[in-house]
């Protein structure tokens, strides 16, 4: 489980939706990983979780009706799902 948490956190840090410095990004998003893990089994739930983080927790100005914003969110969602399924034990 520790590896999954680290790998998802790395995806979030690389995404870095608020643009903090790289050395800060690795710690900035760790607190969101538990919520993400609770939503990981359903892509729809994961997207809603990430939207909630962006809108209500970080306050990025994310707009789900903006095609670019939505595509970016879907890409990160896909990366998180891939990391999760690659890392989790069978």
C-alpha cells in the first residue's frame, strides 16, 4: 500500500495543478491520496473526487465545462488508474 500511495502522490506532484515549486509539490498533494484511493475503483467517482479537490479544496478555478480542463482531469485520472493497477498486488 505504501508504494501505491507514493506512486499516486508522484502523479499528483507531476500534475501540480497549482504550480508550486517542484520540491514542494511532492508534499503538497499527499493529503489527497486517501480520498483518491476511496474513489479509485470507479472512474466516475475518481473524476468527481479530483473535481472536488480542484474546486473545493485547492480552489483552482477548474471548470468542468471547459474542454481543456476536462481533458486534463481525464488524463490525470487515467494516469492514476494505471499507476494503481500497475502497483497494487494481485
